[in-house]
C-alpha cells in the first residue's frame, strides 16, 4: 500500500508572511487618524516655543519672552515645549554654547518655581528642546537636536520619589532607543503610557509617533518611529516655516501643534488643533 504524504496547506515562510501581514494590517487599523478642527494664533514672543494643557482645559504657552528674568540672568537663555502633570508645569531650559548642563523647572500651582540641573553626560548635546511627562507622572522625557536616535528620560522632579533634591544633580534614567533616526524634534507629548506624538522641524515638517515596547520604568526601552501626518504650512508670507511644540489634551482628546510662519508673519504663531477620527 502506497502512502501519500499530504502537503501542508502553508509553508513556514508563507505562514510567517501571512501572520506578519495580518499583524501589520491590524496595527494599521488600530492606529488613530487625526482630523484638523481649527487654527488659533498667539503672540510669538510668548507662544512660539510650545504649549501644554492644564486640567481645566486652559493652555500654557511658552516663548522667548516667557523666560523669567532671574533665570535669564542665571544663563538659561532658551525655553522649550512645556508639559503639565500633577498640577505642576514642567519647563525645559538650555544655556549658551558653553553650557555644561541643562535645566528643568517645576512650577507649582501656587506659582513657586523649583529648578533641577542635569550636568551633561559624555556625548550629550546641550540642547533641551522639550519636557514630556509620562501619564503616571514618574518619568520626564526630553530631547536634543539635529539627527538623533534616542530620547532622554529623567525621573520627574517633585512627582517621582527617586528624583533628587533641587540642589543635587538630576540623573538620566534608561533612555528610549529609536528604531530609526529622527531630526530636529521640537516637542513630544504622551497620548497613553506607550505612545508619544512628536513634532519634527525637519524638511518635511511632520508629526511622528513613537511607540514604546512597554511603559517607562526607568530602564532602557525601545521605541518604534512612524510618520502620522505632515504639519500644514499656510501663510500669506513666503519662506521657511518652523514646526514647534505639541500638546495632547487627554481629557478632551485634542491634539495641538504650533508652527511659526515665515517673516514678517512670524510675529504670530499658528496653533493647529486636531481630533481623533
């Protein structure tokens, strides 16, 4: 009696490809899209660098004129895209070309400001573009400038018991290593524990998503980068636009991105709002 060997319905290669395609399709279906809902304009002197939403829905804006005199005298000449968590406003500051550290300021609801300095680690750039606090309030994410393959992570001052006192150096925790390089990140904000949206001032002017392998826990974590949408560039003035900060208001599901138009229109910054669709 001859025995006929039954051929498998799928080869291992075909099965793997099918599973990969199915996973990719499911991820694509689950990825949110964003619908533009309107644009407001703010004074660039106090709103060109970034914004953050408070619990009551009001917005914090930041620009070069937002830097308190005392901090400017101390050498902190640039403020980045802020964030709000636990009632505190967190700001990212950097100094001049000879800076040996970067600073984060935590401002309490009563207006009291406390500063935390991070001495630059070997190979770290002095740029301090933004502050983004994880949804649990424990970790503060920031970024440098130019072409980078990482985001920096620190214990959140005030909110994380592991964070040092204000007069002690603020150390880095485990970094986010990106699966591909990003360029000129101006701001990031968490949409949930494992996803950030970031504004990039590269040639394409894009909003990027960074999907984390797991929620931040102070240890190294991997991040997968994908493009979400191009930031609109609309103005009666012709020239170069600058993508700036980004904010996600989780309570209201509203995403906002700031973009500075070319001169002479740069006196006002456009804040473009989106909702999930």
